[in-house]
C-alpha cells in the first residue's frame, strides 16, 4: 500500500474515465463479446457452472472477513475478554468491506445512479436506453448497474492481501487482482455489468483500502494499535454487557480502566 499503487490507480481511473466518457460505445462493444444475437441473450448466465463460480467467488471474499466478523460479535457478547483477532485487523477489514462493498456501492451509486445493466438495454434485447458511465439519469428503477457490488467485493480481497507477511505480499496482491478481474469478467459475461461498472468499482475499492490502510497503519498522526481498538470496543460494548448481566442478578460494574 505505497504511493506507487495509488498513482497507478489514479492513472487508470483517469484513463478509463476519459476514454469511456468520450467513447461510451466502447462499453457496448465489450459487452457484445459475450452476447449471442441468435438467442437474444448472454449465454453464460444460463450456465449453472458459471453461476456457481459467481456465487463461490462471493463466498471466498466473505470468508476472508468472517474471522473478523466473528471476533467483533464475540467482543460485544463478552467485552471483558480480548478480541479473538487483532484489533487493527478487525477494524481495517470490516471498515474497508463496509465502505467499499456496502456504503459506496449499494447505498450510494447503485441507489442513485440509474444506469441500466447490459441485459436491460435495447442493444441487447432489453427495453431501456443505454447511458454512459458518467450519466446518472438512466431509467433503471433500482439495483442498477453502476457501480458493480460484486466487482467491489472481489477486489476487496486486496485488503487481506495488504496484511499478508511482507515476503508473501506481492503474491497476495497478484492473486487478489486476478481474483477481482476474473470475478468481474464473469459479471460482464452474464450481462450484469459493463466494463466501466466493474473497473471503476475495483479502483474505488482500492482507493478506500489505500486510505484506510494509511489511517490505521502508516500515518503517524492517525495510526493506532491493536490494544487501543480492543479498549475502544470494550468501552462501546460494556453498557449492553452490564445490562445483560444485571438481568441475571449480577452487576459487573462500570467499564474497567483500560
């Protein structure tokens, strides 16, 4: 998570944004590679094996987050005990997942950016007009194409890759990028997203990861420790824990000094 990666991501975002903004028909050309006019559909989306691979990709991504999710739940159940996973790991993985695959994707862009999916546009036997990536005025009513939630989730694997041991980190980054590209390619092949939907989702996700990695791990003015995060979660969970203990006739007292 260094500046080189940031410059590469910003450069790609600029190139993709400008090229596909000036020539939006490129999105249609790339999508047409997966479309069969003889059956008026995207054949791969009818393939059970491909559909299983799509779902498996999401299971794999969430599997990386699962230990931190369990650790956070257990911390709220028993805040008197230390986290089962390092505090910074929990904060970094869950915040990046929440922001990239949750807030920015599903609760922001997809809710207010009415871009129809490839399967919905008239060029591919749909009923809605195609719009460029930068145009939020499409006629998609909900769960729209821009940006790709599954693309963001698959590229989110860059976050656990950033926590790999230094000797393994280049391989982990490579595997995460390949995983994101393949998963995003499947979404395009299904007619679920255009190239700009998945590529911009990946770049937005990387920028979120880069920023939070700096805040939590790298920058002296903001970086924290595992113990501080553990203590903060203890203070947050303690009132609920104390209330639940009182129901069984045992007052555990105020939050301990940490």
